[in-house]
């Protein structure tokens, strides 16, 4: 796998890993604070993260690592090549990049729904939410109350999850209004996940 660490001194790997992480933190902080980026900075961030992911093995073997890398790669093409000035208003984004992001979001959400349907029977018989709140990694006080909701509410939650993850992603390909509906539903879905402690 390609990594910048191939070019660095292998006798002090801990310092090299720290250097890559701090360099990425510095560049991303600059982009966040100034609101300015160019393709070179975004490509550097992508290269730094890819270098860490490729040597991380077990610690970076989750599906979202490749999704974050793909998002970062697409982000390179949202920026001007050299300039660090903010993008002027009404600057059109490349349709190829927009469709790349749509395809990424579609695959992430549909994949999340399909893996649930294929992976555990409780998603098919609508009972997963009966015990989800007591088994999630970081429950919060809201999760306690949601866990004690009536059975029909848990069925509604599971069906809503299936709707958001298995049907709503197709809205991305049905025109502007459907894309807006998709965006609103996804934002609401993520907000519910955060509030419920997931």
C-alpha cells in the first residue's frame, strides 16, 4: 500500500506517525479557520490520511476509513488548483464531483441497510430496537427512556431505519427536489442517532 512512511526513517516510527498526524492537524486547522483551501492542501491531507490508514492495519480496518478516503479524494476537486482565496459566490461545482458524492452517499446508506438485512434476523423481524439501546457502545440518558418505549415504537424505529437506509438513497437520482428531501431526511436521521446516543 502506498504510504509516505516509505520515505521516512524507520528507526523512529512513533515520531514519524506523530509527525504525520500533527501535519494533518495543522493543515486541516488552517483550512477550517480560514475557510480557504486549494487542491494541493486537500491532496496533502488525503495523502497523509491514506498513509496512516495503510499502515494502521487492524486499527484502520473499518469500512468508514475507505469512505473517508474517498470523500477526501473527491474534496480535492471542490477547490481551486493554486489560489487560497475563498471561492467566489455562484461558482459551479463540477457535475462529475457532485455525482461522485451522490454515488458515495448512496453506497454508504444503502450498504448500511443491506448489511443489517443480511446480517441479523432481528432487522428482518423488526425486533432489533427492542434491545439496541441497552447494547449500544455509548448510551446516554435519552437512550434509557427510548429503551423503555412501547414495542410498537421500536417497530416504527426499525421500519424508519429501513426506509432511510434502503429507499431514501434512491432519491439522489430522482432530481433536485428528491435530493433536497433526501438531504433533509438524512440530516434528521443523523440527528436522531446522535440524540439517542448512537
